[in-house]
């Protein structure tokens, strides 16, 4: 027997012939010669390997070009792009957390298109400070004496620990040694910041006396961490902010509170459960409070630090601050976001996070009814489609034990014909990928975050459901 594979090898076109073939001219027009050459080389190499392993390979130029196109579209899927979040988690860390208000989007575009006064004082014509815009706004909104911003809240916590407690001890209640998804765990953050964590109390109960016992000449500060993504229920006790502040004042050390998902509004005013605010924490006597920009605040990824002038000045003087500072996009987005908070009466309309949190079930239901009818048609004979009541959650560690009643679409595969993972994948493969969740064998699309259904329904004809 001869070796048919080897003759196939000889039939593979050279890269030049491939690039000059009529089939590739359109690809080159769309994606550029350099990109096509790169992908073509990869494609030819994998075909060579396949042939050597005895595979049957179509060496026709048109076939190779179609392979190249497939590869390029797959690579494009690897780029960051918008998706429709119907997971029911409003602030989904994997899906980019908060959706920003139009005002912030416009502000970002403005500073991207042109030069901006990021560090330039228009009044004096001299060098300015990039945090100044935000510092004034935050101080006005929170009543804090001083404020600064960094890249995210994890960075804020590290900067504080590294500045105020390097080489020293920081007592933290055992009930607050949180992990916020993978890489942010209080014990690790402590050691990476150069501090010694002193665990205090027990998991469910920590008392004032536990902290008092932990104090010594090496104690740099007390840190209180908001139990963002879990609740401890039952036989519990913790020391409230005022008591902690009193203890700290006696020893002349600062009380630092990591609020996680701080909000600048009183959520109870909107019929939502209470969530601690930076204003409240400062009032109770905290010397420094930190929170995220992209959680309940509803803005860009950022870590916002408020507190007394002396300590904030120390943070700003740490060289680490320079490494953790925000860029102009973040500052523009955050600054315009904070302006919205000056008009509390407009917040429920303009701030997407709040708007989605308080959106009424009836409003969602009105939007869902026609979608259910459309999807019933699309899935005829393959799956049952139904309007269902479901529960949304805020996510990102805000109000972990509180669910918000919502309405969604449940797609339940008819036995064995289609499987639920394939349905989820089909929605993910749409031009604007739709992300839902699989629950009890159904694919569930919680529609609380779906505000404009036209885009969603317009692409349903492209849904490819494989049997
Ligand atoms: C979310 C959270 C963090 C981390 O904030 P990022 O902005 O994601 O860096 C830190 N601490 C607490 C208590 C949190 O909830």
C-alpha cells in the first residue's frame, strides 16, 4: 500500500498561493492581509499534522479559506463584547457588574475623543490633581473630610493596610474573614500588604472584650469587613461600629471599615432592605471607609476611600497609590455618576442599577408576555416555553440573603430531543450573546435586567437549536 497521506501533503497549497487565490481575496479585504496570513499559516500547519496522523483533509483552496474564516470568527468571540445579562444577578462580577448611566458613557467618550484636564487646573493654568474632581464630590455627598480613589476596592484595602499597618498587627473578627471570589481573601490580602492578621472572637460571636484583649503596642488599626456575600445566622454577636470606634479612640488607633458594596442612598427609601452606607459608618466613628464603584454605587470599577484628612494624606503619599490610581475613563465616568446623586429625585430613572432593582414585576411581565409567544414558536416540538415567576439577586456581595421577586422565561427541553445545555449554548451564540441560567433542568431567562426587548427579539430568528 502506498501512503495517500503524503500525496495529500504535497497537494496543500503554499501560503503565497493560498493568499493569492480568489477565495481569500474577500477575507483579506475584511480582516487584513497580515491577520489572514497568520491564521492561514496556523490552518496549514494543523492540516499538515492531521494528514501525517492519517486524517482525510480537503486541500482545496476554497475549503481551506472557509476553515480560515471559521477560525477568525471563533477568535472574534474571544474578544470582550456586550452581552445581554438575563442571569437574574444584577451586579454580576463575571458580566462586568454595574451598567453605567448614559451621563457616564458620554463623559467617557468626551475624554477619549479629545485631550482633557486630567491633571491640569484650568483656573491657574498649572498642574492639577486627578483626584480633585472626585474628592470634592464624594466629600459633599458623604460628609467626609477627605477622599481618594483607586482602581478597585481590593486595591483600596491593600493601600490602607500597607500605609497604616505595614509590619504591624490588625485585629479582625473571625466572622469577617471573607473571600470575595477567588483572589480577594482577607487573610491573603493582609499578608500581601505586609500586615499581621490577628483573628479575634469566633466565627459566630465576637465581643468588645475580644478586641480589647488583642490590643498591644503592635496594633496598628482595627479593620471591620462587611460580610458581603454571606450571612451568619442563629447564635451570633458582633461589635457595632460605635463600640469599635470607642475602643480605637481609647488606644488612639484608626477604625477602618471595608463596606464592600457601599451605597450613597438609603435603600429603604426605595422599599429595599437596609444596606450600610459610608455616611452611616463615618457617623459611627470610622476613621476610614472604603467601598466599590461598580457595586451598588452603579458606576465604573473603582475603590473609593473616605475618611479623615490626615489618614487620606498618608494614603496619597504612599508610592503604591501611584500604581493603583484610576485612569481618565474611570475618573470621567465616576465624576459624572456622582453628579447624578445630587438629584436624588431622578436617580430611579437615570441610575440603571437602582432602576433595575426597583423595577416592578408588572413592568417585567408586560415585556415578557410577547417574548414567550415568540419563543414558543421557535421551540415548537423541541421545548416548552413558559412565563415563570423567579427571583433576582443583587449580586457582588450586596444583600446576599435578599431575593427580589421577578418574572422570567423558562425553556424546558422536551424529553431527549434537545438538552438544556445546548439551549443555553444557542443563546450564548447569538450575535449579542444572551446569558441565562440553568435551574432544575430548565433554561431560565430572568428578565429583570431586560429593558429593551427589541434587540433581544430581533435576533431570535438566528437561534440555532441543534437536536
Ligand atoms: C467586593 C468587595 C471587595 C472587593 O472589591 P472590588 O471592587 O471587587 O475590588 C472587598 N471587600 C468587600 C467587603 C467586598 O464586598
